[in-house]
C-alpha cells in the first residue's frame, strides 16, 4: 500500500470527507490484521480476542480521537500499534487483578520466536517498563513495541519508524539492555 494513499485518506478524514474512514479501513486493514496477528501470537492460545476483533477495536479507538493530527502512514501505524498494545495490556491487567504478583523472567532475545505465549503478568511488566523507557528514548520504546508486542522484525519495523535497519538494530540492542536492567532490578 503506497504511503500517499494512506496519507491522502488521513487528510480526507481530518477534513471531514464522507466515507474517508471506510476507504482508509479498506486500505489499511491487511497491515493492521498482520500487526494484530503478531500481537496475538504472544498471547495464550485460548485468548478471547481474534486478530479481526483486535483490529476493529483498535480502529474504533484510533478514529474516535478526532484531535489527532495525522502526520502520515508511519504515524498512523505507530498509533495503531499503541492502541493494540493498550487493549491487550488492559486485558492482561484485568486477568491478573487480585492475583499475587510473581517475578517473571522476560526475554527480549534478538531472534527469539514471537509465537511464544506470554503470561499476562509479563505483558503488564513489559508495558510498565516500556512506559519508563519511552521517557528516556521514545524511538527505542516504539521499536520494542513493534517487535515485542506486534511481532515485527527489525526490517519490518525500521520503515515504520522512518529509520535505517542499522539504526533499528542499534536501538534494539540498547533498548533490550535497558529493559533487562529495569525488569531484573
């Protein structure tokens, strides 16, 4: 999907053009569903959300914020990734409410398979650490979000962040070290 199509449709939505939301949804649905699939691969197999339901809920949240000044395709997909993450973290928090907190070992290995189910407690712990990382290095936090939660590779995440693959690899290495220190302390 060309950047210009998404950007043009986002501008049309901002200007109140009729049917722009539906046209955008048709253009971005495949990529959003792929992202949602990446997020859900880390969830337990009997998760109640499907990729389609996650996309629908995230899209409603995205377009419910009329105050967002869309800056293009990468901005849209970055906000979409955050919306999906928030939905799944909120779900994990509800599942762990009232349970005793346990220490979980979180691995952010460079080539770890993304299909490994993740306990809700780990999702919450990584989310909290990611919020702290975002205060220090927002780009690295977005990269971790795209890799850990959405299951994207470095090569897939770099263009969304508008950085080179080499920069994304450096950011990933630094972010993993920062998160490891934070999560094990």
